[in-house]
């Protein structure tokens, strides 16, 4: 698939690095969570910690908190790694329940309106 300047295949987003407010790498996007009906990207799930992906923590971040930075070749956020580490998370070996209650916890933590509003 050929990407345009504004479009990218979801599998190309997975693995892309995310950089914090200080310009340092926070983690990489493990997966995108997309609304079944709206088709809207709700979350980018960042993964970091653990060893070789084992015991890694996953942090859902509202997609609106990320912007693509061409110079870095990755996504940038105004968040710091420390802020992300205090956010709602789940272990890589756990199945996360993507219900609205858990979604509200994530969106409230980051101070942005939920994707369904």
C-alpha cells in the first residue's frame, strides 16, 4: 500500500515510536483501538517496560494526544514518560476490557473528551 501525506496503513503505525515533551522516546505504539461503528481511532496503545515484550505494560492514550512529527519519524505528545507511567494501564498478557467505564478513566486522566462524545 502506498501512503499519502495524510493517510497511513494501521499496520505501519504499529511499532512507531512515541516521543514525549522532552523529545525523549516514551515507547512504541503496540496497537490502535478503533471504534467499530465510527471507524475513528480512539486510542494508541503504548508499550514499554518488561524484557523483550514479556511483562510489558500497555498504556492506552487518546489518539488526540498524539501528533505526527516528520523530523522524528514518529509521534509526539506533550506528555512526559512519568505522566504516562501514572496513567491507567494493563499488562501485555492481560485482556483489556475496552468498555466505556475504563475508557472514561483514561480520558479523565488525560483531561480530554472521550471519543464517543
